[in-house]
């Protein structure tokens, strides 16, 4: 059943954004004398109305950052926008936020919009934090009384009390983002637009910001959120737009669209690696990388109930017999710290690492009982022993899957946060009374 006009927050029709890219022509080496002579000729030519005009030294190329984009977002929707770098996500947000004009198409926005797109957007560097709060509120159309009513809440959330009367040009990028997000989220816009800029903040602030966005959405306001962190998208959004090369590939339910994105990205990456001119690169084609429960159901958010049951599953096609294959996964935390590497050849039950042509599924337990709460990334890791990297997790993480560990422990009223450190093993204790 189509939405009524009053239910729609944003409607985009045939939207396009074109840029002209200039390419300078390469010129042969010139002496200083050549430069002076050419400069003189150009001056004489410009003064002579009958002189022939030569072709410009620059050529231009059209680049469509967005093309034929159409979608509707209802009031109260929490929409994630995903896609690879260069897909057009940030350009779309800039057009919606009226930072840049579209080349073609129409945009209908029903409500006041607040944007947090880049560090520095919307703030005047010479003004203090206090002055920028009032400036941003005025831009959003709020009265001074309305801004004052929210002022203390904004400052407390951003944690910049000590620097409130300091020009924001002296702020660190983290302080800048904290204040900018706090202003955007608290000054009651009907539509909140947030780009990947939150990644600048620390993990605690990211968590707090997601909580604030959930609170905003519960008030019936609309959120557009661009992020490469798929677990954050899954946690916050009820709808996802998947973009590639300036076009919309899919719009719909969060889990379905993310599943399509992961599958497409994995297959495209496999094709990319397969076409590399290396001796063994064509020998394996990765088909699927996922995290499953013991019953083979997909896991992206793992709670205490599944902590001992999560499995890494790697499906590959082997196109020719291979000797000395090492295949498995590497695990990274949210700061891209390398936690550990696991290969099927680590298991002593496999006497040989020779693999015949065919399709295989490699399955391994992930020792999550040692990991703390947080976001992690599982990356395909494969090589021919001492000969060639097939998929080096340090250089390329295109074939990967993100997941989040939640509720790692039963939290008592005395322990309101996760355990300190990267690991948090469940270690058994015994207590013996001696006297």
C-alpha cells in the first residue's frame, strides 16, 4: 500500500549529479626561453581579434556521481546507506542537505534537516563552541529561547565544558565531532543526516551516539546514516539503501539488503582476484564467507547464548589441484588491530595441505569465549606456503564479514560497563576453605 504524501519525509525522483573532471595535457620539457617566447605569443594572440584560437591545453570528462536515483523515505524511518568507496553515498547526502545542487531530478523534503557530513561542516572555525551552538540552531530555524533550553544537554553530551569558550579551530577532530553531533542530534530536527564522520570518535562516543540516534528515532524523527560498519547499520536501521557507481542497487529490509551487498561484494572481489596475473591466483575462487550458529543459521550479533557456538564458514571453488594451500581467517577488532590468525593446516588431523579440484566448505570454531564485547571483522586469509599470498588480510579486507559481541557477561548493578581489555575469558575458579 503506497504511503500518503503526509507520511513521506524524503522523496527523490530521477536524481543526478554531474561533475566535470579536467585533464591537463602532458607537455614536453621546455626551457625558460621557450616559456618566455610562448607567453609573448599568447599575449599577442589575445590582442589580435583575427588570430586563430588554438585548442585548450585541458580536456574535460563528464563524471556522474549520481544517476537516475529514485526512492522514498517515510517519517520515522531509520535508513542506512551502504556501498563501497566511490558509490555515491556522501554525494547523495550532500545533495539532500542542500550543500550542493543536483544536476537533474527533484527532491521533496518534508521537515527541518540537520546534517553531520564532514569534520568542519556547519561550524565557523573562528567562533567558539558556545557561539557555534547558537549559530547552528539559528540555521535550523530555532529561536534563541529554544536553543537555550537545549544548551546544557548539548554541552554535557559533547563533554567539552572546559573548551566551550575556545574557538573550535583549536579543537581536536574528536572534540569537533562530539560537539557537532551533539548539536545536530539535540536541536530537534525532523530529519537527521549522519555520514561516516562518527568513526573519528572513540568507541565509547560511537556507542553513545548510536544510543542518541535510537532515542531520536523513537521520537518519530527520520534518520539517514552512512557507515561501513554493517553491525552498526544492523543495530540502528530498519531499512537500507545499497548504492554502487552512483546508482541504487537495492532498497528494503536491512538484513536482506546487507545480505545481497555481502554476496555481491564477495563475488566481485573473487572475480577481481581471479583476474590478477599471478601464478596461483586463479586456483581458488572464494564463494562465501559467513558466521553461523551450530544449526547453520547466520549470526551477526552474538550474545551470551551463542558465545560457544559461533562457527566461521568459508566456501571456495578450487579450479586446479593445489599443493601447500594454507586457508583460514584472520580476526581484527574495531580499531583494525590484528587479534589472531587461524588456518586449517593448524589442525594436526590434516596430514596434507594438497587440495584437489572441486568445491569445498571449510568450517572452524571461533573462540569467542575469550573476546570482550565489541565489534570485530573476520577476513579471508589464504596463501600458497612460502610461494604466494592469495588473499592477504593485512593488505585487503574486501572479503570479510563484521559481527558484534553483546551481553558478554551478566551485568550487575555494580558493574555497568564491559570488562577492561581486548580479551575477557570465562575462567573457572575454585574456592577451598582452609580454616
